[in-house]
C-alpha cells in the first residue's frame, strides 16, 4: 500500500479523517517540525504531573488549615507533596502515553491488514473472472 492510497479520498474502507491526517504527516515529515512532534508527545505526562502535584498540594494546604498547623509546616509539607505526587503523575502520564501510542499503532495495523485483505480478495476475484 502506498502513500498515494491514503491521499485518495475514495477507498473501499471508510477511514477516520484524523488517521488520514496523521498518515499524511508521517509521509510528509517536512509539514510538521520535529520539535512540534516532541511537544505533543510530552503533554500527557506533564498534564498528569501537574494535576496530581497541584491536587496534592491543595489537599495538604487545606488539611493544614483545618488542623490549625503553623504556616511554615504547611508550606514545607505542601511542597513535598507537590514534588512527590508530581513525579508519580509524570510516571503515570508516560505509561498512559505509551499505552495510547501502542493502542493506536495496533488499530492502524489491523486496519491496514483488513485493507490488504480486501485488495487481495478483489484482485483474486478479478483474476478468477478472466
């Protein structure tokens, strides 16, 4: 299957336009800079790190206020919570990224295999008719 097959709007299978855009970017790497690709890949890990870290920091601050703890202790504990849970979020985000990438790759492989099977079946039918 060539990249021309993905450029044509007409095919035997209906392919999601987002997948077509991804494949066109893959076959035309000059259209998307390498820096943009790296930034897009790191977003999920950073997002998880930020959410978990800031959420933990807010929880520690609120618990410190409820318990009437002095400000210095609250700030030290909340900073520790931010760092620890930020690292946990970063690791969880990287794992989630890898899972999503692998899932997308496997779905794409299955779709390409189905397309190849349909093309082979059509070619066999054409040769049998002659």
